[in-house]
């Protein structure tokens, strides 16, 4: 692969990075792991004058607990998400989603900020971020703003980021230990493939671990932008998990995710496959309730 000519720029602090983007953002692309951007540069899909590397910025590699939240830096790699003791304890659905991305080499290089910023409907970390009620800290030279992850995406591969803005932090909810969860997906092949559909589920149970107090369900790869299926969540909430209730919730996911989406995006035949995947995910989560 032959890359086009560009200037490579790297700073070790956020202020200089933001200042550069304020002047040259319309001619620049930021890069972290580069697993997606380098391919697009090589194919000619993306043309820029400057590549701005974020990997040396102080504080961008952190995973820290702050009371009931977990703060994740945008250059944390997928491998670091998978191996983080903090995430495996308090947000394991994100570790599980990151663990199915690409090959070990891609997980070692690719970052959570890049996975979000690329805005692919098939991004494996995004359904997990949706059920973790995540939000993003977006910065520019003019200041910062916090945005719910659900509001970050406009359409496939398009976000609300202005040319002089970048993701500076990902904040996710810190769950009680042993909260039931599941991340499931379907691919054409068993390894190194993009998800044809995926699902992230979190269930909050009563103290007897019998009734579902709160449910969170977010599918991936079946809608142009990420969604939570609130109607399906409400079917489960307040109920003892039975096969009938689980099937009703799964059916609602397939209806809302597919019937309310442009049929050119997701074909009708995927309905039963998505329903089956949701059933598998809910039952898998329930098996983790202890």
C-alpha cells in the first residue's frame, strides 16, 4: 500500500493539539491506532495535508474510577480494554465487546477513540457504551462539551465533531459487581470479521436475583446509528424472566431495529436472526446472575 504525501504532526499535550486543529483542522485528520485511517489514506478515500497523532498526549491512556463513573482515555487500545481489571469488574460488557474486534494485532493497535470516531454501524464497542449510559468529552481550543454517546452519531461514518474538535475522554457507568450482562454477535466467519449484527445487554436484578428491575438493550450493525430499544427493555422490567417474556422482548427488538429502519439498510430476512441473537444474549446474561 502506497500512502499519499502528508505532514505528520505530534504533540504531547492537549493545548498544542487543540491549537493546531483550530488552525488546520480542515486540512487534518487525527490518528490514534490508525487501523481504519491508514487503509482509507492508502485507497485514496481520504486526502489530507496533516496527520495529527494523539498517542503521546498525556492522560489519554488512562482507565480510572471516579466514584460511580469510569474514565477512559481515547487512545486506550482494545487490548487494554480487554485486560483492564477495572473494566472487567465494573463494566465487563465493554471488555467483552472490545475482545471480539479484529485480530490480536488490530486489538493491540486500535483504540476506543478511533472505534467511536470512525462511526461505523458495526463498531463493537458502541453497543456496550450505549448500555453503560456513556458520554463523551469533546474538546477544542474554545472549550469542552459533554455529549451522550447516543447523540454523537449523525449517520454512518459521520459524527457531530467539528473539524477542530476531538474526543478527549469516554465516561462510562460503574456497575455493581456481578451485574448480569451479555455481548453477542454474528459474523460471516468465526475470526477477524465485521459483525453482521450484535447485541449488548445489561440486567439489574432484585435482591433475590429473580425479577428484572431494569434492562438495557442495544443492537449493533442493524441500524445506521446506535439505539437503545426502550420498548423491549420495558417488556422485561418488573418481570420474572421466562421464555415467553424473553421471546416477546426479542421480538420487539427485531421490530424496532428493522421495521423502523430503511429496508435498504437491513433486509427483512435478518429479523429472525436478530430475534434469536437477542434471546441468546438475555439468557446468557441471566446465567451470570449467580
